[in-house]
C-alpha cells in the first residue's frame, strides 16, 4: 500500500474453504479495494464456485461486487479432469456448512470479459490475485494482452519450491492447468508466487478460531467455521488443543498484498514442467547461487524471474487476518 491509497484488487478463485477466507479478508481490509471476483473450476465445479463466492460476499456484508464464472479445467493429457476433493473442501466445495443459498446473482458476462473490463476501468493499476487453477488468467492474457498495461502485479497462490501436494512435486492450482500457469509466468508483469512453502505455515491457533466461531457477527463467525474446517495438523487427536486450529491457506496471499513486508521473497527463475510424467505441473525454482554445467555447455534458456515467497512472518499474518475479519469495514 502506498501513500494511504487503497490497492485495487481482483481475485480469481475456486471457492473453496480457504478461498472463502481470502474473500472475507479482502472485503474487510481497509487498504484493499476488491473490484471484482472471477471464478474457475477447481475445488468444485464452476457453478458451485460462483454460488459459494456469492454466499461469502453476502455473509460478509460486502458491497455489490461483480462476480462471474469462467473456465473449466484446462486440457489434460490423460482423460477427463479429476473429481474435486471432497475430503478437503466438503461436497459443496466450501465445507458443507449449511449456509443459505445467496440472494445475489452473478454478472451477465463471463469471467474473462469481466476481468478485462474491470482491469481496464480501474483508475489505478490492479493487483490480480489468482488463488485457483490459472485457466481464466491465461485466457485473459492470451485474448486481451492489452490488460497488462493496467496490472500492477500478479500475486498468485500456486506452485512450490519444495514438495507438492497434488503430486510429489506439483501444487494443486498449477497441476490442474500447467499450460495456463506457464502463460501467467511469462505475462511480462511483476509476479509474486505465494506457494506451498509459505501457504501451509500460517495457522490460526485453536483459541482464536473458537472465539471467531462464537461471534454473533455473520462474517466473523463464518471465518471461524471455515478455519475450523481447515486441518492445521493432519492426524491430530480430537482432544488435542491444536484440533480447532486452522490454516489461512489462500488468505495468506491476500495478506501478502495488504502487508508485503510479512513475506520474504527471492527473485528467482521459475519454469513450469509441462511434459507428461511425474514432474508435470512442477514449478521448477532455480535456487542455485551460480550457473551450472547445463548453462556452461550452452543449454541456458530464458526463464521468467518471479518473486518467490520462501519465508513468512506467521504471527504477523495471523494478527493481520484476525484484526481484519473481526472488524467491519467503515
Ligand atoms: C490450493 O488448492 C486448493 O485446494 C486451495 O484452495 C488452494 O488454492 C492449494 O494447493
Ligand atoms: Ca483455491
């Protein structure tokens, strides 16, 4: 944030328990101006993502922010797309919390059209925050490359410098549409990668989650319910005090927009592995201090430089998140 001005933000998500946490934060943070939300299949199908997104905005008491649905899963080399993971996000994609159907309705344009419209209409360059498979963003960049002139930065949740989650080396959002992720990385705008290396670390303690759940304010209570659905420590016992603790997940990427100082990044070459086989969808982050044999023998390829999040101030982001969702925007 600069000079007290709010940061215009657009989120592209697959709501999604942790996408919902991200939306709640963006709506309530006084320094963020959430101008649109676009939806893509991922944690559930795109109709479910749109419904969940509208529900969250309504529960949060957000102003009338346009929401539009977009792409399905990108082309995959082997067969139909994988089913959504109900063990992570529930059967409705948002934790099966039994929330009422939203009264709000989506915009009558598709996601790519809405993205283009809102990016170009913004009085100041937009920070784009994808927290989902990157299909919509790649389509936008390929179809309407002129949008990059009004994009300040893309801060995306995806990828990993270390271990993956969808596969041993690939993170879910990149693995769902690796070609789209490769297009994003070469967009020619500054990019921050909020990958699994930091994503899994920001966990809200159980006592705080219990306080949020007891709130009478619907948005705050929803944050508590969502966090309680996020396993902080897989395999922990029911009587474990850490049991109610919940990871911020995608919401951490929004914390990195509101408070970039809390994230330690290194500007590094990153390439997405597109070949079929065990590395497909891996974000190959080159952390070597100097060139190696491959470059010495003339194999050097031009690779995009990305600000890769490698460390995070956990306490700072937990405090920021709680302080934001427990207030209502003035
Ligand atoms: C990503 O996968 C999804 O399940 C989460 O919403 C997050 O965006 C983490 O790999
Ligand atoms: Ca997500």
